[in-house]
C-alpha cells in the first residue's frame, strides 16, 4: 500500500543541477550556450532578508505556474518554438 502525503515538493537548485546533469552532453552545451546569450542572467545565493525571501517565493510561484502550463517537449522542440529555426541550424 502506498501512503500519499499532502506535502508539496519544493524544487531546489540541487534538483535543477541533477536535471541538467541528466541531459546529454550535447544538450548541456546547447543549454549553456543559450544561457550565455542572455545578458545579465546569473545565479547568486539569496540574502536572508525577509523581503528578499518573500520576493523569491512570489517569483517561484510565478515560475511554477508557467512550468505547469508548459508542454513537456524535448529541448530541440522547445527551443525551435521559442527561438525559431535558428536554434536547430
């Protein structure tokens, strides 16, 4: 018998790192290259201030809603849809 809990799973940066590591080396390079094109994007450890934590939680809810609404296409399909044919050429 399986016991289900109502506890929501929270996505951590460790989870994101593990997910990226599961990608093929080619897709990892392509993802890295796409991220490098985005100016001003970086990861930083959040401050412990209450206002920063509240803002982070609001942003996380927004991202979770976007991910829930997104289709689960492959990386190629998603990048082609978002950026056009230049991704695959």
